[in-house]
């Protein structure tokens, strides 16, 4: 049974939080590691997308967020993350597919590059992320970031350090280095390998339906946060810091057993 952990007195099914936490501890408290997706889990990764959609709509394109970016994600960005295509060339082709002319594309690309730099300089972790990771680390949990990205793991590590999060992660795994992207089993396997754990000893925290399905096929428990519609997971969190309700030490000495695992 999938768990829904909320911060109020009961969940949307009307069941009490206490009973949910009791079951949650049985499933998660003995795990030794957590693999996190990065964007939209640790911080908001939608700001550039929302900006871009507004720009193309002002230029006359009639489309919505999901329809616009589902094409970008599946037909273009996935190849970039797998190292099959250059990002700039993929973005150019994506805009051409929507009927933009050369001058319009150049205008969009120029404005996009400026806006992306501004967003990256201003991005901050979601509320509660840093404190939650601090507590999870103190429990002896091994943690990794698994990101689909055009950037290398080393570059992602530097970005996490700029956000004040780098010290929490024993491993940072990028699709750009693997030449594979979630939901491929190899991605989860590499992250687990870097933590020196078995799949049944770890959970994956994500928001995307396909990536959570991939985690299940790879043998990890699935925790959904900031999740998409129709997501299937073992646990749904209303807030990031609800992770502490799942992993906080229960029986005496449990944190020590994690460190020794």
C-alpha cells in the first residue's frame, strides 16, 4: 500500500498521521541510503520553463505548459542528456519545429541565455532542504544525487556546493557521464554502486512518473515529492522535510547500524 505522509493531522483519505507513520517506519526506517533527483526535488527547476513559455506565447504561439515541454523533454532534451545531441542544436531544432523563423529563434536563444544565467545565480534550495539533509546525514544515511543533465557530475557537484548542499552527497551521478538517462536501470544502479549499497537498501526521491517507475524496476523504494499527476510511488510527501518522518531513528541504535551497513 502506498503511503501518504502529510504535515497536518490526517491525509486526504481521512486516515490519521500516526498510523501512517507506523507503517512508514516499517518500510523505510531500516534503509541505509537515499538517491535524490535534483531539479524540482532540491530546488525549483521550472522558472526558466515558465519564462520561456510566456515568451513564445507573446510571440504568437498558442500552446500550454505540458504540451510544449513534453515535446522538448521526450523528443529533444532526452538525447541531450544521453550525450547524443548538443544542447544548442537541440534547442534550435525544437524552436524550428514550432514554426519559428531564423530571426525569432536567434532572439529567443539570446534572451534565454541571459535569463538562464540570472536564474542559476539566484536559485535557492526549497525550504527545509538543507536542515533535512543535515538531519538525514546525522542518522548515518548515505546520500547521492542522480541527475539527467547536459552537465558533468563534476559540474553538478560544483552547483550543489554553491547551493550549500554539496557536503551532504557521497556521490553525484550525471547522465552526461553515463551516456544514459533515467528511467534506464543503469542510472540507478550506478548511483547505488557509488554508495556501496544494494538496491533494496535504498530509496529514490523524485517527482517524475517515468523516473519513479524506473526506480521501481531497479529495485529501489520510491518516494514522491512535488510530484506529477498520475505518479505511482510507495510514499507521497507533502513537504521535503517529511522525509524525517520516514527515516528518523526508531529503535535505539538504528542510526549506528546504518553507519556500519
